[in-house]
C-alpha cells in the first residue's frame, strides 16, 4: 500500500482466515528482501508466526539476525524476540525471565541493537507496568535507527513503542510518525515511520474469532462451573466482590469507576 509492491484486499472484506491464507500465498513471491523483528512468545505471537510462515518467510535465531548488519540481505527473514533478548540488567548481567516479569526496575532496554538491522517490527509481547520502553522518541532520531514499518499488535499507546502515539482503526488502519517532529503525518510522507496500531484486530475476522472464542469457552470456562473452579478461571474473571467493590485483580480500574481523569 505504501510502497506499491502488491495489492491485498482488506481482511475485513474477506470471509474467513482460509481466504486470507489464499491471498498471502498469492503475494509470497513478491515480498521485498527486508528484515522483520517480532516480539512475544504467547498466543498473539503464535498468530503472527503463523502468518509469517504462510508467507514462507525464513526464520533466524536472534544471534543470527543481528549478523544481518554485516552484509546486504537478499531475502525476507524474521526473528522472534523474547524478553531476555531485548532487555538487559542495569548492572550488565543477563536477566532471568522471572526478573523480566517481576523486577522491571532492574532492567534497561537492549532493543536498539535490533533496531539497527530491522526494517519492520511486529509486536506480540505483553508489556508490564514499569518495564523499560523498547525505544524512545529520541532513539528514533538516531541515524542508525532503521525501522520504518511498525505493526504494533500489542498497541500500548505512548508506551514501549514510541511511534505508537494513538490506536488506529479497521476502517483507517495506517498512519505515519515523523521522528524529527514527533508528530503524526500522512502515511506516505518520505522518511516517516509507517504505523499500524489497530487495537481490535480479531474483529477483522469475526467468524474465525467467534469460533475460536467459542471453542476455548466450551473447553475451559464451562467446565469451571461444574468442577468447583479447580483452576481458578472464574475467580480470576470476577471483577467485583459481593459488596460491589472491585477485586484486587481489577483495582486498576478504580479511577475510572470514580470518574477521575
């Protein structure tokens, strides 16, 4: 769309995921030789990898991927990054996964080494409160910051991905960010970073999303009503106590309940 390399229909206009896969197969030979970094290891990341594999994009380990800066790549490749790949400890030691999730104050971002060799970033990570940003607006002004396409599936506004300054919509999914002015610009603006930050992507394939949700609900939630909630599914989903107060898990919504800004 931005570069005019090929045309794809909007996913919302396709009947199902099977049709989407057919469209991906149609363009897989037209992909340019770019380097793609994707973040996350959960279900969202799994969905991203499924699409990349449908496009027959070659996967590299993070260490292999970092070597791409030493030569001109002639094929489309991607790497999958977990928290221990893009965070390091402030004292220079490698963090454990537990520290990455539970002790963000110990960490600093080590993502810029990937930004120097990455053309496109796709996010599928979970970002916890207090964790370091992947890169800042200042980082994006660096001469060696190479990322020019961002598909921010995680979509944390004004958060770890500095160019995600607002969510986009299914109807109008793309905007661009000018690192020099720190403002949104038309998405074809030369030198700007193209951003897709739709925060309700499953709605683009409602049939598949509904069927998938139904299968998971039938498999995991319904049994909880009859087995004493042995896995705590219903307990974790409970938003309020019998007195009407928010449970501890949802206490972060209290300001909204109180009507505070």
